[in-house]
């Protein structure tokens, strides 16, 4: 829920919509599908019929499909002339899918994994630091080191998906280089809970929130840093609401923290002759307001030519990777990514960076599929390339 | 070839319960993903395999494959030493989708105590997979 939200119930919120259609203009799903039923306006209309006007009882199979065909990118929320809290609306609508037993199998599977393993895979949570085996030397302070001031919250994807493991390796090396007193939660790190919200299981998130916050508080951490944009958004916007109070420690995205280290001269990048463009992840940029720190990092590297994509910042176009869409409709997710990678290619950059492992996975796959010669990496990997000896 | 469900399986291969096929070549075992394994995984985006020379234990994880929001383990079908990794499939994991039987993962030189008793013949696979498909239906 946004800070200025007046959201009460799904039914009441659905009555606010004036059918202006502003939400359609930047909806990545509507751009691919083209039908009104796939627009935010169309989905609100159907929700109004069922939940506000009781003209129907059940969510139809087609409406159920449309509800899942959404990356929760927030473009509609940004454009809504009536300031409807659409992010909360979509989450609650997905909850209705679950209530009526029409949620897709992908949602059921992810919720089941989360309840059982406390992460989005079916691997044991104690293996959360296995990615560190890629390092030449595993730092001694990595696993719940007492006295650390900074905790690096790695996130499920970077912890368990080998392709994304390069990100925590880069982050840890950068923190070591800057002599930061840091650690991780190790096997006590549970999923941030965002996939539960996107899968219509918002009621299950409180256990995850309390566990994560209480663990960090017990560790005496002053700053929690995360490299996942969705984890960052969930920690900074959802966690305080569920806890009912401020967390008592700072939550920063790794780009914010690294930008500060660069500013303080604790990291000094060497020259890199590359042309780089940057994809704003929806959960970091539009949904959390963090635009400048990743750009500060890129611009701090001598020799880099930085080129913006036509849609960037608040107007950035989604990569297709969010909102559990990959599980629910992978073809649609890929089509959305295809449009975004084409936009990146137009910049003539040779490197596309982002600040979210999910965006990078989507865009790397799209670049490969479209045979676009664009190297995709995380901004932390780019910075490490510039900083390492 | 034997048809089980929607997929074809060569009769002269062995199979395990991790949806992998195993070829018993002279002095080495070659293995990869079955078309059924590919169907339930989805488009393979990333493959992590052990390096040549690594010692693996039968049934334990020796690599991983990623497909979108899913990640799974690759399991050593026999104990032994990895003698060759298919670098082409590591570079282009999507190629598994075109031909799962040609795009193998790795070759293992089995240890002296080669134990293939838990691997399934085509008939055993047929019984097992038919049951799996019924449960998933």
C-alpha cells in the first residue's frame, strides 16, 4: 500500500474507477494482448461486477487468467487519475483467486515451497550460502557474525539460482574491498515474502516478516542492505506496516549503499571503456523511488559512456519478470522482455545493467533469443569489474 | 523408441527418477535430461555442471539447471569421476530443448564399484512414468 493510500476494500476501490483509461497507456500486458479485458480498467470493471455489485459470484476462467497476466509493475498506479491503490488491489484480487480455488498451479507451488522451506525453491534453507562456494575464499564473517553492523540480505533468487549467484559474489567482494563490517543471516534468512503477496497469500507473510525482523534485531544490525529490488521494496514498504512500527534499523538497496561508499572514497573505480545503458527495475525505481544511486555508480566509473533508454526512471518499461508472471504465463513474460531488450538495443550500448537479478535474467534471455549482442549484468558486477585489482 | 505419454524414449538407454537418461558407453557413463524432464522444467536458461576431474557420488547433486523461476538439481547417476563436460550445452542450454538426447550433460568414469541397480530399463521407466503421469493429472 502506498504512503498516500486511502484503500479500504477491494469492492470500494473498484467503485472509484472513472473508466478514463489512463492506466492502459503504459500497461505492458495490454501492449502484448490488446484486449480491454487485459487492461487494468477492464480488470477493475470485472471486479466491480463481482465484488461491489454482486452481479456474478464467481471469477470466470478468463478473468482468472487476466488477473495473473500482470507483472505488478506499477505503471497503472502511476497513471491512475483517481489515485486508486492498484498495487494493493491486484494483490487482493489474487487473494480472491485463491479463495475461489482458481489460482494457477504456479501460485500453489510457490506458496507450498515457501511454507515448507521458507524460500521459493524446494532446497533446504540451510543451503542459502552455497553461492559463496564460487568465491576463491569464503569470508569468515559471512554467516551471522556477531558484532557486524551491516547485514546483507541476499534474497532467494541470488541464493539458490546459480546464474544470479554472481551478484552476491560481487556484492561481498565490494563490501570487503570497502572494509565494511558486514555479515549475512545465513540459513536464518527467510524469503522476504513478496512472492506470497503476488500469489494471493498475503495472510502468510506475517510469519516471514516477524522472523526476519526479529533475527536482524537480535543480531544488532544497524543497516540491512539487499541487492534484490523486490526484497528492498518489501522490507522498506511492507515490513513497517506489518510490524506496526519503524524497524529500528536502516534498510538500503545495495546501489544506495555502494553509491555512498563511492562518495566517501572507500571504493575507487578504474577506467572501463564501455557504453552502458540502465534498466530501472519497477520495484526499485517506480515503486520505491530509487533512481539516482545506480546511475551515480555507473557515472562514477571513468571511461563509461552512459546512454538512457527512451523510457527510463519513473516511465521505465517493465521487463516482464515480476508479479509471478513467469510462472503463470511465461510466453507473455518473454514477449514483454522482448520489447524491452529492443529498446535497450536502440541505445547502441554494449552493456545493459540493472539492479535486480530477475530483470537481468529476463533481459539476458531476451537478448539471447533476439540475437542482440548486448551483455546483461548487474550494476554490482559492473562496479566490481571496475574496482577489482 | 518407446512412446510413454507424449514423449519418446530410446530402448537402449537407462533412466533414473530425476528424469535423466543414462548411456552406458565403453568405460564411461554419459547422461542428460529426458524430454519428460524438459517438459516439466521448461525452457532451460542456465546450466551449472561440475568441472572435469570432479568426483561425484551416485544420487547426490552435482549441478543445477534453471528455467525462469524454477531451479533444480542435476544428480550423478553413478559414482565416479567427471571426465568430460559438454561445454556446448553449458554455453547454449536452450539447445537441450531441441534435442535432449544429443545435448548431454557430462560423462562419468565410474568408480570400481559400479552400481546401476537403481537405474531403470525402458520397461521399468514405462511403469514408473505412467504412474507419475497419473498422479500429476
